[in-house]
């Protein structure tokens, strides 16, 4: 980074020194002070250790309670969790700009077009499996009927591929909806059990038992909501990324098709007016310029 004057450099140096001082205080000075305070009051230190130990044991007990609560819902929650992870990994690898529009493919395809090797360019696009190559293959197949027809077919191919990928993205929204519903099932089931215990007049039920029954249902609800949050976020994220990938693919494909169309016209040898050397008349006056038509060559497919 370059700075325009010495004042900005001084400010940056002061900022870096302040950051280093904060890091040194947090890593060296603070633990030393904590040990000193603990040595002054052994009872306080022992109390802190007991509180930390109790917090860890409470977290472990809560985790085991959640596992016990979802014993009947494990198949559904397990399938949804595995499907969510698989979809996120698959979409993250598939919806990348470098995969949809490979720079190496674009460079090689452009170089082939500049050399007017149209058949090799078509084979290159047909053998590649990227998003862009599939669109180019469809558009090049209709290029002989005109550039507008080729663009229309290419745009339709872009929308078709986009729709096929949107199906997987919609599954994320489905998982985001099913997660809370599964949790709601657990909550309603636990409430039914608690109210059933309250309705039994032959036995005196303790409130702790009903609270335990309700806690099992709330644990299932917690897992359902925890499953829905990443699913909803991933759905919105990959939906926006797909839109960006589709737009970039359509723009690059349109540029390459236009370039191929004009290069094929140049290779065909369209009629061009060429000036011939002026011939002199008997009086010494040059004749008018005449146009010579270059024969038309059929474009290479």
C-alpha cells in the first residue's frame, strides 16, 4: 500500500503498535493478573473452578437430553441433515463461475475462431461439459440460419439449464420448511403427553414430570429450527448465485457466437469492391474506377 505523505504512515504505525499492545495485554498480562487474583483468594478460585465444572457438566447433560428426546425422530432428522449437507456441497462445487465459464475453454475457443477453424471450434464445445459449452453447442447448431436464431436458441438453452439447477435449489427450501414442521410435531406430541398426565385424576403428578415431558418436545423443535436456518440461507445464497452464473454465461456465449458469425462471413469472402489501377484513355485521361467482385465462398461449418 502506498501513502501520499508521512502523516498517514505515522498514523498507520501508531495503529499497528496499538494492536500489538492489545494482543500482548490479552495474551500475557491478563492471564498473569488472573493468576495473582486467584492466589490472593483461594476460596474464590475454588468457587470459579466449581462453576466451570458445573457448566460443562450441564452442557453435557443437555446434549444427552436432546439425543434422548429425538429417539423417534432420528430417521427423519437424519435424512434431512444428510440431504442438506449433500445439496450444499454439490451446489457449491457446481455453481462456480470458473466451472460454468472456464477461462481456459474461452481462451482456446476464441483462438480457434480467430484461426477460422469453425469445425474444430464446434467439436471443442461439444466435447466440453461446462455450462457455457452446452449453450454454445446449441447456438452454433443454428448459426447457419442467422445470428438472431442462434441467439434465441442459446438463450433458451440457458433458461433450460437454469431450470434444471433450480430444482436442486428448491429442495433446500423444502428442507427449510420441513425442519420446523418436524419440530412442531415433537412439541405437540409432548404437550399431549403432559396434558394427559394432568387429566389423570387417579394419580398425583409432580410438575417436574410434566416439565420433563415438555422439554423432550422442545428439544425436537430446537433441532428442527437449527436445521431450517442453514437451509433457508443456502436457498437464498445459491438462488442469487445461479442468477449471476446464468447472466455471465449468456453474455459470454452471445459474444462468442457473434464473433464466430462475423468470422465466418469474412471467411466466406463477401463481395468487396476493389479499385483497379486506372487505365489511360488515348487522350491521356485516366478512366473511372471499376469494382471487381470477389467470388462468394460457402461458410465453413
